[in-house]
């Protein structure tokens, strides 16, 4: 397994149109990954419990990780679908 750490994400902020809640979104892009190499990833903020995912480097991967946005299950599911994230949940 390859070790890679320390990626700083680009932070974007906006106000949700439906709930009017302030939203913080982090975007990070990894390039030059080696095919058929296992990568392990996690998204962490403020010491929250970690969820880990694995990626083998063969295809592009997009995922969404978020905390409680107080918007309800239907809005959260819609956000995941719109993000283009993998349907694999950790």
C-alpha cells in the first residue's frame, strides 16, 4: 500500500438556497496516481471520527464526505447524487 498524506483542500463557502444555512465545501484533486496501487483515504475536520475508503487507482474516483447539515435525509441523498460520488458508502 502506498502512503500519501497532507493534501490541503480548496475551501469554498456558499449559502444553501433551500435552508439558507452556511455551507463549507472542500475540494481536493490528486494527480499522477499509479494504476493498480492501493490508496487509502479519509476526510477529517476538527478531530471528527474518521471513515476510511480504499481506492485502487484504475479509474477516476469522486466521493463526497459530509457531516450533519441539518437538511434531512432527502436533501443529503440528493446532494450525494448531484456530486457524482461513487455509490460505495464507507
